[in-house]
């Protein structure tokens, strides 16, 4: 065994224990339904929309709007937030999550003009009426 080689394991265990303790102090209870909503609208004049959700809970609603409105609820207790909502051509990319030692929750609601054909994560999707 090399000098000092045995000392790395106790340091690693101490760092891991400190990280889990910090996570416990922040509380693991997060709920996007209780978060303050944020909204963004995107001008849109296409006939079809491709929605990529990255597996974040997303409600799709057909409305009498001319644009696309995205509402996001996001709550985090730990970690680095990763928040995305962008429309490029006919593809709407939305994502909300955390990285690192993370505790977070997210939801989206996407309101689209009636008559728009929507695929969600590659699958044809039925929209609910508002």
C-alpha cells in the first residue's frame, strides 16, 4: 500500500455523510403544485408542433390562443436548477430539473391554438379542451 492511500477512504466517507446531512437539513419535501407559476408565450403560426418534455409532467390544452403559452411550476430544495423553455421552428423544448445532489419537482402546462397537430416526445397526443 502507498503512503496516504488509506486516508482517502475516510475523507470520501466524511464528504458523502456531510452531503447527505445537508440534504436532510433542507428537507426532502418539494411540491411543484405549491410553487409560484411562471409563464412565457411564443409567437406561432405553424400547423404542427413537436413538444419535447424530457419526461417532466406536462398538460397540453387546446385553446383559442394564436400563440403558445407555457406555464411552469418549479420547486427545489437542493441541487443546481436546469430550466429550459424554447421554441425553435416547430419544436418546443421544455425541461425543468436539478443536477448534483438534488431534490426538485416540476410541472408544465402548454396551451396551443386549436387545430394544431401536436406530438409529445415523438407520440401523437390528444389535447384537452379548455
